[in-house]
């Protein structure tokens, strides 16, 4: 299997979502820029140019009505779509808007900066950085070009008009950056939580895994706790006789029993294979044994279903009084071993 290909595909999916965010908010910002220019009674070219740009931003979303879902998805995910968009910003819109406005005396430097930030966010591989770098180079060339053709960049008629225009466009340009980066940061925060949840969760049962168990223990300092170690006796017989799907079903059913038996502050962990742990906060051995009776009662249906395989649960207990966490786990394991059925204990000892 090509793991690098899978990693690249995941990166493309992230950039595709960012691309959708950018299209939404940048298109809205172009429409607002056209409105601001109209309110400030700027020349017609300063109105229709951002308006045309806003329409181009809307095209990918409008294509949903003309393309099938799969074709639309491929269009948005395609690297050439994203690169064509960045080329349009850097090589077409930026110089056209600069040359048809008062240039550096207007809000164009603000938009040039916003475009560079957007293109850096959209870059997926080193070749994509050509677009923000070329945008930076074009901006510098346009600034140097202005003194050569001063009459082309007509200043504003009055200082107050320039101040108002700069203030409004600065608000629009910074809104592009702030809103887009906020949405991107929000998306990455969501992805980080999702990936972290996957890393600490057993994929089959939905319980916490061993990694999270030890992570919690490294910061765990309640006044008292009880650790319950559980093992499904003769579970291997289920897999051998009925097949692994039946064994998976048993594990999933037992996990749901543990989840329904726990309080919010307790932890249910799949420790590995057919071993499970309950970490019970501020719980005595007496209370833990009451919980054991409830779990055994809920598990009775599975025991009866697989009575020929002699499926059952073994419990082992230890509390915070047993010493370090390693000693607590060892004590619970020893207690569990003593409570296993004799035949099961002998088989475990031979292995």
C-alpha cells in the first residue's frame, strides 16, 4: 500500500476545505469592495472589476447545479483549480486593480497583503509558493512603476475622500484575513480534536485505549480510586468456534455494558485483547463489588448464549493503597488470576 499517497490525499482534503472557506469569504469581500467603491463614487472600473471577481468566486458553487456531485468534488479538489485561482489573483486581478486605481495611494497594498496570506494558506507543495512570491514581486514592481507614470495613478480629489476610502477598504481587506484565518484555525482545531480522539480510542469498542489509560494515570491524583481489571474467560473459544465476527460482537456488547455501568468521572478502557479496565474515581472495594454484580447480571445473556464455550468474566481488584500505579495493576492482575476458573488458570500458566 502506498502510505505516502494516502497522506497526500488527506492533505489535499484539508486544502480543499480551506479553499471552500477562502472562496466564500473572499468572494463576499470582493462584493463588499465593489459596494464601497460605488458608495464612494469611484470610477466605474473600480466597481465592476471587484464585482466580476466576486462572480468568478461564485462560479464553483454555482457549478453544483450543473455538475454531478462526484464531478463537482473532483473540480474543487483538483490542484489545477486551486492553482488557476491563485494565478488569477496574482497575475490578473492584482495588476489590473492596481493600474486602474490610485495604486499605493489607495487600499491596494492592503489587498495585496490579503492575497499573499490567502495563497500561502492554499499552498500544498513547494510549487504552489510560486503564486504568493510572484504576487509579492508584482506588488513591488507596481510600487516602483508608479513614479515613472505619475499621471496614470490619479490621486483622490480630497484628503477626506481618501481617508474614508482607505478606512473602509482596510476594514474589508483585514476582514478577509481575520475571518478566513479564524475559519481555518477553527477547522484545524476540530481536526486536531478528531485525530486526538482517534489516537486515544479503541477503534472497535469505542472505549479508551491503553495509551489514554497511561496518559490519564500520569496526571491522576484523586483522593482514592479503585482499579478493576477484567478478563473474558475462554474468549478464544468463541473465535475458534464461531469465528472472529462473533468474537468482535462479544467484545462490543461487553464494552457497551461497561459504558452503561460507569459514571461520568470513571474510565472504561480496553487494555488489550479480551482484557478491560475500569478506573473508578473515589470508589471503595465494597462499591466496586456492587458494580461487579451489576456487570455480571447484564452479561448473563452472553454467558447463556455461549454456555458451551464456558464464556465468563474474571475480576481483579486493587486500590490506590496498594502503592504505585504499576503495583496497583500488578495487584489487580494477581487478584484476577486467583479468581479465574481453575482450568483457565492452568492454561494461562502454560502460555
